[in-house]
C-alpha cells in the first residue's frame, strides 16, 4: 500500500504552511500590529496545530542570505534541518525570494539589466543548495516581478524565452530538483508574464526536462485571474503537473487577500477539495499548503486561528466529498438533471453532522 494512503485506500493528506503565515499584520496601508513570534515558536505551533511540514523562502531557512559565504549558508541550512528533524516535520519546498531586493526591481529573470538577471540566477542556485540541505527537492518559483508596469518596456516574447532559459539553467545545476511554477496575473506587477496555470504548464513543456517542471496553484491567484481554482487544478492534474497547492480564499478580484480557506465561498472550496480527491492528489507525497493570513485586527494570542480553521475546513469538506450520495449524483448526471444536481450538492453542504475529530 502506498505510504500516503489509509486502510480504506483513501489519500492521507498532509498539510503545510510557511513562517510568513504567522505574521505581524502589516499590509500595504499600515505597519505591523502584532509582535513577532520567534522561528522556533512557529515550528512548535506548526506541530501543535496538526501540520506536517513547513514551506520556506530561501531566507526563511537562512536569514541574511546575500551576506553569507557558501560555508556559512551550509552551516545555517544544516542547523535548520536539525530543527526540523527534532520537531518531526519536513520542508515542503524552498522558494528564492527575488522580489524584495532592489536588484529585482525590474523583474529577476526578465530584468532589462543583465547584471540583475545574473544575480537572480545565482540567488536561485543558492536556494537550490539550501533546499537539498534541508531535505526537499522542490523549488517554487513565484515569478512576482516577471512582468512590466508598461508593456512597451520589455519585449514579452524575449521575456518568456528568458524565463525558460533561467529554468533550464536551474534544472541543469541540479539534476534532482523539481521546479514548481506558481502563476499569478498581477500584483505586484501590473502585467505578469505567467498569469494562469495554462501558462505555467506551457512553460514546463518548453524546458529541457518537462518531467521536472510542474506547478503550484494558489486559490487567490486563480480568482484574481477571473478563474475557478478547481478548474486550474483540474487542468494541471490532467497532465500530471500539480505538485503543490496554496489553498486560501478571496473576496472577489481585488488585492491578494489570502483569507482562510473556505471562509468566503464554501462551494468553491468544496470543489477544490473534490478535484484533489478525484485526481488522487497527495498519494505520491505532494502536500496541501495553506497560504493564509490572519486578519489585521487579530490579537497576537489568537493569530493562528486562521491556520487551524483552514485545515479544519479542508477536512470538513473532505468528509463532505467522501459522503455525498454518489448513486444519486450519478443518476442525476445520467438524466442530465443539473438543477437537481445543484440542489443535491447544496443540501449536502448545508446539512448533516461534521466529523468530531479533524
């Protein structure tokens, strides 16, 4: 029996979040409103909340990364691995943080500055080294500033080629890694070059090793693009490219809100869980990431409820996916009675008991 399947042959889902998800409440319009937790406290919180792994930016694992020598990076990464091992948790992925440095101000792999493009590649290679040292082969590329504020500022055709070239160099640097592209249509850039799952999957097939390039879907990013997250996941699952998910919720196509999963649109959340279950997601070890933020008014003492509630909501909805009357569902589909199917799903979501333990 596969490791991540229970005795009934069902997926045993594992959950992750990043240290940035226990945050200080700052937003573009206001400063922090909560004091920080120390990283070691966050590791303990992660385990206490029932999560299995942690997501990392490169400088979450190795702070002040740009100012460290290779030997110092290795020492810090090995120390982080010991912390994870001692806590009984794993690293899901490492993502190079290329968007907060002035050297990424015009994009990273697509910058008009050759020197800045070289920096982005070297920083990404450091992220790969860190990932291997803390025990993961997965590198997430959120191409945050790969785009333009003014379309005429770049040749978009060449920009796509530059991104593919950068990914190829990373694949060649370490033959054991996987690259996971995380699409987003806008914010912080006005015009992003990889706005949807279709773009991410297409780029994967343009690389030197498509078998090692897949995607990470974030619910809010899909909603910002005017798409349904479950459809984006379904497309990636259909071609075997969905290797991570960042589940959250979003109140319309506004700014990236990272609301707790399922708290804005319950049926949209249900369909995300449903498509993961239908696609057998997680049976090979891929994990369910929850990229959510506490609301700004929350006090420090209760600033992890958004994480607990998101995991809880996923498991509640998973129970709904697994307990729907499939015979009735199939009969209504066969009869093409979609009005009744609509009602069946909503009644199922609105009635019945929830599992006692999650």
